[in-house]
């Protein structure tokens, strides 16, 4: 009944030939009908688990054979939805593999590298073409859910590189919640994707590396009002600080009090000499602590950490 009320006719899927184009089409239609919004998808997964549990319980009985095909259909649809969404991707390239067709007409020259830390170049997406394609897609629900999963994976990657971006994560989850209730639409989702693209390349516009941008963000979010000249000076401070610290991040530095003290002292010295007058003593102490927390979390030792292997 749950599937039927959502135009998913399980009997039609059962009767179709396994591996046929007809079956693939019917399963695709079923996925699109059940993948969104989130509540319908969660309810379907709940029904699927219950049916499968009951089937396994009566399986020793020959009578269970009567339900073999319908249980198989439900599991096939459920597996197809999970494959589309891929909720725990290793990296963005895995997720994007599921929407290559969706983005084929919208992205040019996207290079995905299996090694290091791959990131899709969002700046190469033709958002107008993508919007048109989404709006006329036959399986729009499926395409949108997979795109949302890709955005989430990309967002997680960016936040991992820079914790000051957590506000973008909160904004995205609020956007998805509003989208599910119908108060936001495809254009709002694509507007966020544009914002994400803008953020992804901000370090280039700031003329700093991704590592230096994090230090700059820590020092300026929040911070007193700064002039353009003062902000430019902070970029130099970030570069100088990272250069000095990397010589102190020896093997197991986080386990040694003396090594930690050297890192703390280096941070205090560089910030004391480089921060503009607008920074009060209290704000200076806060920034010293925040920078140390960032270094402690992201740099286990020299040559290792979140940014190892990055070409900035």
C-alpha cells in the first residue's frame, strides 16, 4: 500500500525480466518516487527493513517462497536509492560518479584525481544549464537527491580544510529542511552551490594558500574592523606563522609539554609582533588560543595532517 500510493507498482517490477531495459526503467521510476522528500525515503527504508526482517523470520517455511519476488523488489529499490545517495562517500569523486550524466552538459574540463584529496572544480559548472536540466529531468527527485549528496560531500571536504566554514554547513542543512517543506526550490539550492563555488576558490582571490587562509580566517572571524592594508599585513603574518611553526612540529609534538610550549610561544610571539593595534589584549589572547587549537587539531607532526600533499 505504501508503494502503491506513490505510483510504485511492485507487481509490474516483479513481472518484468531481470536485467531488461523495462525493469531498469521501472526501478528507476520507483527510486525517483521514493527517494524524496526525506520523510518518504525514511519511511520506505523502515518498511523495507520490516518486510525483510519478517521474511527472514519465516524463510525456513516453504510458504516464504510466495514472497520472494516482492521482497527482492523492495531490496532492489532500497539498494538503488542507497547507491544513488552514497551517504558515506570516501571522497567527492565517488559521489560525483553517480551524477556524471546530470553534469555532462554543465561541466567542462573537470579533473578528478583518485589520490591525494580530490575536489571538484565547482567554478566550471554552468549553473544555468544545470538548472534547466534539473527542471526538465524525468527523474528530478533522484537527480536532486544525488546532487544534494554531492554538495554535502563537497561541503564536508571544505569544512575539514577550514573549520571556520561550519556556518556554511548549518546554512546548507537549514536550506535542505526548508526545501523539503516546499519553502525553497531548485534555484535556492543552486544559489548555495554558487556560494560554495565562490568559497572553494576564495584563497585564490585572497592570494594566499588554503593553509594560510585558515589562519587568516581565525584572526579575522570575528575581529575588529580592519583596513585593506591591515588585512594584507595579516596575510603576511599567517604566512610567517606557518613557516615558523612547521619547524617546531616535530615527531609526537602533541605528546610533549615542552614541544607544545614552544608552539604556543611561537604563536604568541608572531601575533604579538604582527597583529594591528585594533586587537585588544583580550582579543589577542583569544586568537592565540584559537590558532593553537587549530594547529593542534590539524598538524599531528611536520609533513602530516589535513593539508599534507596539497598544492596551494
